[in-house]
């Protein structure tokens, strides 16, 4: 799926410092080291995307009872706009299918129109809204719950 110079591999504990750097650049409310380490300890599917010299992005997904929940997809801001987020999400979908997942779910900030367009273009539909789900500079922000049926 990924062409040179990009490669996808499983995330390790040693990747956490690099992921935290990307988190802090990409998001005003980044995940914490504890969040990332807890995902690894829980054996969630976790992968990183690299080019020939640096980490470009990563993704985390939980899978259970026929459902997969995309917990985080992040592409370094300097690498955005190259289709890497789309390719990473496609890779998550392939992993979910290989694990007999029937439905892929995620939450997205209601204000993140760029991500919403990506998800909709990949077949996700809105299931509902989680009010005051995400922190923002004015208090809290709603999350849209999106889903894609895989089977």
C-alpha cells in the first residue's frame, strides 16, 4: 500500500517519545505518554508510518466483539496533504477486516471538517454526537461518531 520511501510497521515502546513530539506539534490537546503506553499494554493495534529518515505518523485501534474503534490517526503536519492519512486509515481497515471486524467506528471533532471529509470519502457515516466530548480552548467540543460497515 505504501510506496517508497514510506513503510508501515508495528509501534513499540521505543516509539513513544517520537509519537509524543508529533502529538505536541499536531494537536492543541495531545495524548499523554500514559495514554500511549496504556494502549500498548492493552495490546491495541498500534502502527507507525516512517519515511527513509523520520516518523511521519501513527495510528491506534482497538478491536473486540466484531467491532474496531479507531482511537487515533495522526500525520505529522509537515507530511499532511500527501494522502498519508487516507493510506493509514485504509491500512487500519485492512487490519480490521483480517481480524473479522464487522464495523469500524471513530469519533472526530465536529470542527475538524478536513478529517470529516476524509472519513466520508472512505464510506463512513454519522451515527450520532457525543456532546462536550473533546476539550477545546473555550471549554468542550462535540464529537461526531462515525461508522463504516465492513461486512
